[in-house]
């Protein structure tokens, strides 16, 4: 992209601010994991009353940041978490509420994760129960989230949602320019 995607604007706020504000509607607290961009993200994180965690080795990839965030969730005494990415506009509030309600009605012992699905594609935010959190934390640092999820595919539930933003990715300036007119 040529710039930090978390700072891209959508609906009058950055992707990051939108993600934090969305999750605050359905979660006890929000943790943002940052790497070398920590100083740039810090004001947005604190202005939106979220916690900031530093990934001291962001070059290890997204899985290292996921693991740090999951550990922060467990350290704060929680047994489940909602994880999203900040390289896209946030999902709709009704989507995240639907995911949370569905997850809470289920059994975390048998369903370790709940993934939104739009038109057959899997997306974010994802809800992980403690069992999946622990599977990620037990994994080798060189693994990735997709590999761990595939190992536990029988424990993952997919929920159809009517929200195209759950599968939207903004990877190029062209992707972003196509997004702008829909604000």
C-alpha cells in the first residue's frame, strides 16, 4: 500500500479506530498489537480507550502478533476473544452482535471458533474459545493460524452473515480507491 493500512480512512475514521470502536460494543476490552508502527498507532489506541501490546519481533509475522494478543486476553482473565484485522473497514455492528450471540449459545468445548462467512468466503472478526486460544499458544512460533485452524477444522463453526466487509481486503491503492465511493 505504501502506508500503514490501519491508518486508512473509512467513514470519517481510521480502519483501526473503527475496529476498536466496533469491538468495544461487544467486548470487555480491546487489545491492539503493534510492531514498529507502535508510535503511530498509540494515539489512536489510547484515544479509543484500548490497550496496546508491543510485538518486539513483528518480522516473525502476523501469527506472532496473534499469539501476543491472545496471551494478553488470557492474562486479563478471559476465556474467549474476538479477533479482527485492521487492513479493512470494520464489519457492521449487527454482524459482530450476531456472532457473539451465536457463540454464547454454543458450546466452547465442542466449537472452539466461530468464523463469519459471506458468499462462501471466510472472514473476520473471528471468535476464539479458550481451547483454540491454547492451541495457538501451544503451536510453534513458526506455524501460522491457518495451519492450526486446519488441525482443528472439526471444532470450527462457520456462520453465514450478510456483511461483505467481513471478507473485504484492502491490499493495493486500487482496492482502496474502489472502496472510497461506497462510504
